[in-house]
């Protein structure tokens, strides 16, 4: 079977988008996601985005990580899907899409940028989920790699742990990310973000995504980092986040408000793969 796809990226966080409506496809599975995501024998991607008919809205999507596992949310993926729907189906500059984590509201901006709302962050331990207690300063603490770490844990439909470091370039992201994925403290794993505060409105960020590894950008991870630093009084909205693949922007009004992510959503090419 031949499978048509669109390759896209948001600040280097790359995706293979499959439009099940255009292709009249009924289902998608983990082995196919792994084949498509493989950078040597497939197309190559951090995640596979599966666009389908929504329950209440015309469009919805699901997310498959490179290892075939599913994700509850993907901020850069949501922005790429919005750009695709706007171009391919002629949707207006403001519309909503159903995601595994709930409604995503999209806004098409100028110069190829897209903004999406990812909803209100969940800060309770049971919602992340995690087995660690949130201490009085809002931080969680755990041991890994022979030392104690402290950070902010939250969920945006997928779990995140954000740790502030002095130098994000030299921080042991891969090693610590692997520890987090294997830790019983995070039963579903967690995306690990290491963040360096450069100013109140500028952060440097690297993210280790569960099911993928380090990526050039992570949209929900950027939101999590901005939220964490705002909660700790280290930053203030709006926040720009310098990631290895470019620049993302986050705005958040505080506890009880939705978080908004903006940045580039770029088309790379369209193709067909024998599946």
C-alpha cells in the first residue's frame, strides 16, 4: 500500500503528517509509526501526526512518538497541523481542533507562524502523574546520577519535569532524561526540560522527550519551562525560549489560565511511501 504524507517541522521538531481523510484510511498502528519515523529506513521524524475526523468538530489528531508509543499532546505538532488544515482545507485564521488532551484553539499569524492554546496546566502530583510530593516551595526533589535534583512537575496532556540549570549546553540531558523515563517516581515517564534563565523574558531550553530522545524543539516542553519559571518567580510572560532549532514564544496569565505557544510551522515536502 502506498501512503501519502507531508513532512513538516516547527523550529526543527519534525513530523510526518498523515491525513486519514484525504487518504481514506481507517487506522494507524505503532509498527507503521516506527517505520515512518526511522531516519535511515523511513521518512524520519520525531513524531507522526495522524489527522482524522473529530467527534464534535471537523478535525482531530493523534500523536505517535518515534518509538510507536502515543502522546497526549504535542505543541509544535498542533501548530503544524493547524498550518496544514489552513492551507489544505481553507480553514479561517482562527479555528479549533480536537486533540487527545482536549480542544486546541489555533490562530494563523503572519510570516508562517502559528499560535495554539494548550489549555490550563495541571500542577497536582496525581495529574502529572508522579509519586513525588510537591513541597512547600512548589518543587519536587529526587536523586539521580549521584546527586539531588529539584524541579517543577506539571502536565499539559503529557507529563513534564522542568529543572533549572546554570549552563544548559553542558547539562547531562540525555543521561538524566533516561533516568526520569526509568524512574518509578514517574509511572508514565516524563518529558525532561533543562532550562537556563538568561533574563526575565528569555530562556534557553533543551528537552528530552519520552519515546523520542532529545529534540531540536518541544512545544509543550517550552510551555512547561515558561510556566515553571513563572511559578518560581524566575521569569514573566511573555517568554521567548531559545531552543536548538530556533525560537518559540509562550504567554501565560498564571494559574487558572490557558497557555499559548507561538512559532514557525513549516512545510518541508510531500511524498509517498510504500507501507
